[in-house]
């Protein structure tokens, strides 16, 4: 211990001496450098002073030459001398600006030089005007000689002062050099002596340490031999995570020949069962060193020679005499047999999850990639139908319409089936009128029914309430499938739709729907399979009428997922009857004469000055939209992606924005969120998208869009959406329905937010969301100020997201 202290002390003294030498050496170099700079500076001053003296002599010579000869060639060197004198004076001023004495002398020199120059100018002027005799007479007065003598005296004084400074600094440099040399020599000698003493002490200490280490190695060798006899793998690492010891069993298990050649990279073939790398003992080592005790990992697998060996590793810290953990010992066991079944199950689960994910990605891309060109096909087909065509061309165009319609129907069936299989069908709970559903179906299918010479009879029983609460979109989809089949498989007779209330229980009621036709019917032996996927009555049915055989299966799934049921009755060549029942919630909306009245005189007309921005990356759809908007009388501007749309909206104002969802750089969702959040833009935004997966409409509304239309769409549908959005943005608030419960709950919500009670606030917002969907003409001003209060008091992203969902439901209700 004493030897170590002596070595450390000697080393510190040696290092201090070296640092001291370096300090003085650097300081001397700095002074040498400064002295050198001053020598150069002094020499520059002397040179400039001498140069001024030479220029003054040139000035006098040129002036005298002109006075003697009257030759104008002497004037050019005269003027050059004057210019050079001025330049030299400026340089000399710059060099002596830090020396007050020299600056004063230089000012005196400048005064004398100016007097000399003025005298020479007088000689030149007199020679020019009165002749050289007059100029020579002026020179003979010896005024110029006196001025020149004064200049020489001033310049000589400056040079003499600089020479004195130069001699003084040279003496200081010599003295500094001698002192530095002596100091360095003394320090080097002392450092060498100290280093020799240190080296001797170090050798003595190493000799003692070598003897002690030999004893330790002998003990370790005996301990390792003992560990090698144990059949369980033992692996030890030091606190630097370096392999310290591995017994024979662990080396055989991990395929290690000798521990001396092993590093952590070579042991990285051990992995978690999740696939992440696990270097022995990795996390276990950290946890063991943090004194957390016995750490056990049994989820590891090692890949070696094309085989997988499952391992269980238990790690524990080994403490030294100071009770600090300096090593970690890991016990390694092969548990492959126990993990084989578990690993197979994990692989199967991962494969299933990956398949579902790939399927969802495929469906999303397929929906977008197919519907985008379908929108152009349907749109341009409609535009082509408005042009002058021959009868043959009209026939071809009708064939294109039929084919594209059939293709779109097939696409919708496949996507709906995939959504049902993936469990992605979401059902809304909204207040709606069954009568409006039936009226809409009649209007949509009226042209097709009339073209086939059929009749449609719609019957709504008196016991059916005006409003019920459920999912109007899914009900419309089921009825559309059944009515579409009835039209497709009927060539004569009447198609009827009947609705009646079947039963009522508490806050729930069940409606029964019947769709009947007098068409081709279905064979009795085919009826048990009619709701199966890809099933039609027979091969001839598919050949004659087309279709995928998915519509009835989808309808059955939608009905059953709403706790309903469907059945079918049919006779060959006599017709088919489908009956289904769906339970709905009772609506709190009470029908009034005001709410059922129809505003017949409030039709929205196209305004030629309406400015619309279309954000769409597909050139064909852009071309189609430009033509359609032109026919509507609207002005259309286009942007190929969200980033370009933001740039246009910074400089322009639009009445409405048509927003595609899937675009490069910035998609429709991101662009809308920026417009609503950063731009504070309230312009109506309608999503025009080829996506049709579950929840797409809700995602659009939650992102801040006002409405949603799926590609391909009909022109009148787009026109209706635009008119509704413009009207909703420009109309005054409607009369509020008397509903004191809503106002009271909003007051409670404000109190909860003030108290930062986030959980109850969120529950109350969720409750309000379900309530306002059933109230027509609700006053939107009741909700003003809540968002700002949430931002100030709640500071909760989840709560704010719930409030945005409430706002989306409110806006949707106001637009309807």
C-alpha cells in the first residue's frame, strides 16, 4: 500500500513538472511570437518613414525639373509622388495609431509635408503662368530647402525612436530565451529523476502483485475444475459484461470451444422467443447488478447448427468483500422439449395475425385502386350520355353502364363480405324515419322498375312510429339488396315492401319487413342454401342474371349482428318473399307538424360564382370533376395533394373543398386536421374517396370534414352533397328544441371541468353524444366555449378527442 502511494505521488509530481514545463514553454513561445510581431511592426514603420522621405525628394526633384525646363513631362512624376506620399502617410498612421507619441510626431510630419507640397504647387503654378524664370526666382528663396530639411529631421526622429524600441525588444527577447532555456533544462532533469524512481517502485509493486495473482489463479483453477464436474451449464460474466468463466456443460450447450476466444457478439445467437437478440445474460445482468436478486428468464431460444434450442437462464449477483456485486453467475438449462408445443402455437398465432393484417391492407388498397378508375368510368360514361350519339353508340353506352354497374355491385359485395369476416362492421345508433328509407329506395330504383314494366307497392303500417333509433345505413343496405334481387329476377308483376311493428318491450320495439316479388322463384331444394356465400339457385341463374351470390349472405349477417332474423319463402315461377325482423330502440323525438313539414319552395340553385377547391391526385378524376363542376355552373380549382392545397388556401378563399383521402405527401385526413387546427378554416369539406371500409365516414367526420361521398358516385348525389354543405354553412341557426335536460347536463359538464374531474367529464360527454343524435334542430351555441374550457382545465388529449367526436355528431345532425 505504501509503495502504491509512493508511486502515485512520484507520478503526480512528474506530471506536474511536465505540465509546468509545458506552461512556461507555451508562455515563452507566446512572448517570442509577440516580440517577432513587434520587430516586424517596427521595421514596417521605419520602411514607411524612409519611403515618405524618398517620395518627398521625388516631389522636390520633379518640381525643380519643371521650373528649370518648363517641360510638362515632369508633372506626371510630380503628381505620382504626391499620391504616394498620401498613401504612405495613411499606412504610417495605421501602424502608429496605438502610440500617442508617434501619432503626434506623425501629425507634425504631415504638416511639414503639406507645407512642402504647397510650396512645390506654387512653383509649378508660377512656372505655368509666368514662366520658368519666375519659378526659379521663387526657388532661390531657399524656402523649399528649409521645408525639406524639416521633413528629414521629423522622419529621422521617427526612425530613431523605432530603432530604440527595436533594440529594447531584442534585449527582452534574449533575456526571455535564456530564462526559458534554464527552466526547461532544470525541469527535464528533475522529471527524468522522478520517473526513474517511479519506474523502480512500479517494478517492485508488479513483482508483489504477480505473486498474489498466481495464488488467485491457482484457487480459480481448482474452483473451475469443480464447476466442470457439474452437469448444468454455468456462465459467469464480470461487471463490464465480459465473459469470465463458462463450465464444460455450458460451453457444450452453446457450442463454445474456449472462453478466451469468445466475445458478446459471438454469443448473440441466443434470442428471445419474440425474435429480439439476447446476449448472455443481457437484461438479467443489469437487473442482477442492480441488486434485485435472483433473475429468471425461460423465454429464450438459441439457434445452432440449423437447430433451435430453448433455454432457461437464471442469473444471480456474486458479491465481493465490500458487499458489492462484481460478477453475475448464470445457470443455463436446455428446456427445448417443454417449449416445442408452445413455440408451434406462437408461430400459428403470429401467422394468423400477419394474415389478417395483410388482408386488411389488401382490402384498403383494392378499394382505393378499383374505385378510383371506376369513378372515372362511371363519370365519363354519364358525361358521354349527355352528348349527341347515334342509336348504335347509345346501345354501346347502355352496355357500358350495365357492365360498370354490375362490376361495382360485385366490388361492394366482396368488400362488405371481407368487413364482416374481419369483424369490422360497426353499427350506429341514430334517430331516423323508416318512411324516409322507403321513400329513398323508391326514388333510386324507380327508373329501373319502370324500364322493366314492373310496379312497386310500398306499405307502412299505422303502428310504425315516425322515428326509431338504430342504424339507417345498414337497414337501407339490406332493403337495397332484397329489392335489387326482386327487380333483377322479375320480368312481370308487382314488387311489394311492407313494414309493420311486430312487438314492443320497454324501450325497445321490433319492426318486421317483407319484400315480395312475382319473379322466377327458387327451387325448394335450393332454399336451405340460399343464404350461403357464393350461392345462387342454379348455374343458369348465374349465367343469365350474373352476380356474386354474396348479397343475401351479407344481408343475413347484417341482420343477425343487430339481433334480428331473416327467412325466405319461394315457389318456382311464382315469386319469392323475404321476411326479416330487427329490434330498434324507441326514439325520444316526438313528431310535430313543424318537423314533418316539407319545404317545397326552398330548393337550392347553383351559383355561378361558387368557388370550389378539388384536392385529388388522379388526373382522370380531376378531368371528370372539372367537366362536372362546369356543368353545375361552379368554378373549380385543383390541387394534386394536401401540401399543394395548403399553399392555395393560404392565398385564396373557397366556398367548399372536395378532399380525396389517399394522396402523396399529405393525405386528406392530415390536410383537414391542419386546416381546422392551424388555419382555423371553417369552409365546408366533403371527402371524395375510393375507400369504403368500415368506419371511414366516422373517421372523416372526426378529422373535421363535413360530409362524405364514396367513389364512384352519381352526379346528382354530388350536387346534393355540395348544395347541402353550402346551405348548412350559410343558414341561420334553427329554432332550438325544448330539451332542458341537455342544458342542465352541459352546466354540470362545465362544473366538472372546472374541478378537473376528467373521468366523469368524459362519461358525461359520451352520454351527451348519444342524446343529441336524437334531437332535431338542436341549438349549437349551447356547446360554445366548452372546447376552450377543456383545453384550459382538462389538459387531456383523450377528453378533447371525445369532445371532437361529440362535435362531429352535432355537425352531422345539423347537416341532416
